[in-house]
C-alpha cells in the first residue's frame, strides 16, 4: 500500500502502529508511556488480524498510562517474543539514513533488529546482557572490589554474550548469502562484525581480569555492547561512511531487501515491510527497481511519501490512500490506481 500526503498528516503513525505488532518498541523506539496521549494521559490500543504461514491470528497490544505494554494473541496473553514466531516485520525510516556516518549504537540496533528477524529470542539475550552489565557498572562506579559481588553477574554476561555474538554472525551470514544470490539494481555491501576491542573466547575470565581497568573507566570496556557493523560498497570497495548520500540510502535498501529475501526462505514467508519516505534520495530508475523487487518478493509493504507521483511506477500493483489532517485528526482516503 502506498500512503501519500503532506508532512505531519499522520502517515508515519500508521506505520508505527503496524510496527508495534512485532517485538520491541516499534520503528520510533518509543516506550509505552511515550505513546500515551497527552495531556489526557490516555492509554492506547492496537488491534489487527494477521494472516501468516497459512494461519489467521487476532492480535491486540495495549498499554494503560503508567503501565507496561500488554499483548494478546487469539485472546490469550502472550509475551512479545511470541509475535516474532508468527510474523516478521522490517522497516526503513528516515532517521536510519545517517546510519553509516553516526555512532556505532545505531548500527548495533540495526544489526540487532535484523538478527531478531531471524532469531526471536535474540532480544532476550540482549536484555539479559544489558541488565547484567548495568549491575556490574554500578558496582564499578561504587568502587566495589570484593570479587564475590561480580562472579555471578559476569557469568551471566558471558553466557548472554555468547548467544548475542552467535546470533549476530548468523544474521550477517544470512544477509551476505541473500545479497549474493540476487540480481538487483541495488548495490551489495560487504559486511563484517567489528569491535572496539576483540571479544575474547572466555569473556567471563576477561571481565574478571579487567575489573581494575573497568573500575577506572567506570564502565565495562569489553563485550558485545562495543561491537560495530562495518559495511563496504562491494563494487567500488568504498566504506559505506564515505559513499554519497544516495549510495548510502541504496545500501540500506539493499540490506532490507536482502533481509526480506533471506526471511522468505528461512521463516517460510516474506516479512511485512514498512518503508517510510523510502523514495527520498532515489532517482526515478531506482524507485522503479525498488517497486519491482518488492513485488517480486511478494511481501506486504506499506510505503509513505509526500506526493502520489512518487508511486506512479507501481501502477495497478498497489493500493493507494491519501492521508490528510484536519483539526488534529488524521483521515485516510482510499484512492484509485494512479
């Protein structure tokens, strides 16, 4: 579906609502309270009917003001990770356009999102690791030197780190294979997982040996939280950070499409694609190529843009809707094929 309309009309809100039918915080990384209507402090709810893997599911996710997000699948309470077992959702939003030139945090999140699409339990490993690391960092800042306080925490960090590293490397392998197997108008990227400091095989022992250094820094200096995703424009041999704005956007789209192709084989169904302002920085030829590849993938895709002309090359292959805003309310009007 192509959604078009002026900036601020509410197009991205529609995509965000769909993204919340996947594990995590959605495409804007907003917490449950951040989605609450203000100043009324009203809660929110999203419902949907999902057809995936030859099954139909009724989904309902919501949060009351001041309470964590809840989920029901087919009228049964479920953990968020269960959403990843019945469907996969991928997205590309304008804030990701600076992925290659900003800090490693954003690239880790991008990689972890791709990793989560292949392994729904990856989020649990990341949360376990981060929680244990926060506890260890608190001990370091408080200058606690008794090793008994650290042993169990460092064991937990090491166990979770092993799963994180394994999952991330698998995701990079899946993306690399999917890129190599496709004939595409978008450039391929050579991907590698790097780190500020190499992660040792025995992380638990390394953390124990590194306590004095970490205490001086006030934080843990080794582990998967310091990893980075390195990408090189394969055809030119140029690091992604040194590519033009258009090339950086094309590399991002290439990875999203590769992720989708890999999931179609691994999961058994193509993912739902959420592509916000996807036509930005793409010329007419690449826009047409993108639409052709999405249709060939067979994925249900929701795309936004400010003008209907951006989707002209889709023709009768898509549904169209105009999003407008009046009096603080968004209105969606279905349109005929462009």
